[in-house]
C-alpha cells in the first residue's frame, strides 16, 4: 500500500518535524495557539499542546510529561501567547498516556485548573499510576505475555519495561468526566467531545464545527499510526473499537486536523482511509502467518511481522508493544471468524475451520 501524503497546514512545522527540530510556538487561528512541549527520551520528541483563549485565561488540550523542561517550555509557550501557567483554567486530556496527562496535576497545583478526562480512562488512573497498585498491574501484564508465548525470563523483563516513564506523571484524578458528545462550556468556543477508543479506552478527540478544526490527539496523525494493542487495561477488542471510531471521525466536515504529534494537516478523510487500509493489510499479514504455521503463539507471529526495524534492534518496551499489537490483530481476526485460538499457557492460534 502506497504511503498517503497529506498536506501540511504549516510547512515550517512539517520541516521542523522532519529535521528533528522543535517547531515554533504558533498562532493557528485568532485565539488558538500551538505550543510544542518536549518529551524526553522518546522518538516523538514533543507533544503539541493547544491553548484556547477564553475571557479569563486559556484552556489547554493535553499537557506533556511532568518534567521541569516540559513545564518550562509550556510556560514559555503560553508567554508567547501573552499568558502564564496561572492563567490555565482547564486541562482537557485526550488520554492518560504520560505525554498527554503527566503534567496535568502539576498545572492544577499551580493554577487551580480543572482536569477533564473520559470515564473509561479515568477508571484506569489508580491502577496505572498509584504506587500501591502497580505491582498488580505488572503481574497482569506478565500473565498476558506468558499466554502470548513470551519466554518466562523475557516476560518478567518486558512486564516492567515501561516502569521508568511513571516518574514523568503526577497522578491526578480528574475533576470532570467528559462523555461522548459533551459540549464543553468554554465561552467563545463550540467545542464538542468525540469518544474515540482504541489507542486508549477513553481517548477523546475534540471538534470545533465553527472553526472547522479537529483536535485529534493520537487518534489520527499525519505520518505514523498510533499503537493499538491488547493489554491489561485495554478493551477486549481495541482494534475493532479503533477502526469504528476512525470511520466515525472520517465523516467529520473539517478543514484542518490538529494532532498531538508531528504537524497539522488538511486531508482528514484521505488519512483515515489510508490508516484503515494499513490495518487491513496488517490483518492479512497476521492471518497469513497463522495459516503458514498453525499452532503459532502470538510471540511467534509478532517476531515474523514486518516492523520499522529488525526485531533484534527493537528495544524491550517496544517488543512488548509489538507483541500486544499483534495480539490486537489476532483478536480482531478471531472476532471475524478467520482464526481461532486454543487456550493455555501459551495460547496457540490456528486458521478457523471452514
């Protein structure tokens, strides 16, 4: 499948992404700002925080990781727009991954802002980020990896592979729950929430019909596709959820997409079609792997799939993600009735009987 090319809404922002630079703080529209906030030790490099001007300050969409560098960059970016951290009235979190949620608690402590999150992600906060619960979550991850066919010593290593990023999160329960279809009470804005599960169970996008823009979080990005994986906190069939939400978003009548990473772009429908096609190709590749070697484990299949680099060059936490992404495709094929699994430790996958 040929790679779709979307039109960047700002060519300099695209050039910064491609060159490995941090883009500039940008006035996207009257009353709307894009602020790049750096992400440490991560190939995504930055999250784009959007600041929406309201009469008594600003509301921001996403926040960044909780580091001094990120906090300083956000404060400086707000300064370009004429505001301070203390002017933030609300943090609308698209989802609870650290680069979107991690700094929200610190911002609330500084400004008194309220934090908004979808209920499906709000239910996950304690188990993911509370020190008293993390061992239980890691045990569930290890169990999933063992069922996937990961060797025991490797499963133990991979289960804790992302522990280090928890230091970049200030755990903060949301003050408000944002449901699908909610219209946010922001003076001067007609901002509406769209529940788009898949990348996380409670992922939210926000559409502003009057300005014809979509704040897409990680749901739709210009060049890469978000991770959609089965894991202890995912839904039972996250890929099906993601593709359904993607089709729904693709019907929106907007002129511009404002994602959380990379750069702003114009062709929402074309990009959605490409991503759906990408997953259909991946589903076919996974099904072929099951057919070629009946009785394979998920780990066996993941190691055979085409990735952006050789398997041996993939770091441990990304191998876990690769396994869990492969599992998401297997689960969707199982729901379609084209593959079946035999329970056990490990589970084994077979072509469905005709």
